[in-house]
């Protein structure tokens, strides 16, 4: 198996775990707060899962220090969250989608953006 394929498979596994964490926190929190804040809570929990998994598995051959990767991944993740939140709010508030469907759409777009920024910048090889 090539390194790129292995990295891609780990990225999908870690990203799926982080997305499920995000969705679970959102599902529990949305009953107690605005959906936009529940989304932010889900992001915060998923960030920890995502960074640890990507650093150890998806991009284990990274030539950056953990501190450097954490800073870069923080920027990457915040950019992904900004895209996620924008899509989420647009679909929820403007298009009238159900909250969970709007969140899933936002997560899909953010995942692609996060992969590209992670692969070519945060965990640059």
C-alpha cells in the first residue's frame, strides 16, 4: 500500500470519528442552546479527536514538530469550522433545512478543505 493511500484511508477513519464526535455533541447540546452554539461545542470536542488522530495516524510521517502542527492544524480547523458554520447557518436559517441535515452538509464541505490544508500545510511532509 502506498503512503498516500494509507494516509488517505487514515484520514477518512479519523475524520469520520471526529465527525461522529461532532454530531453526537451537537445532538445532545442542541436541546439546551442555539444550534450555532451547539455546532461550536461539537467542533471543540471533535478538534481533540481530529488532531490526535491525524498527527498519529493520517500524517504520522510529518516533518513538523507537534507544537508547529498543533498551531497550523488549529488554523486549518478554524478555517474548516468557519466554512462549516457559514454553510450550516445558510442552510438552517435561510434555506430552512433541518439542523442535522444542515450540519452534515457543512461537515462534508469542511472535511475536503481540512484535508487539503492538513496535507499540504499543517502536517507538511
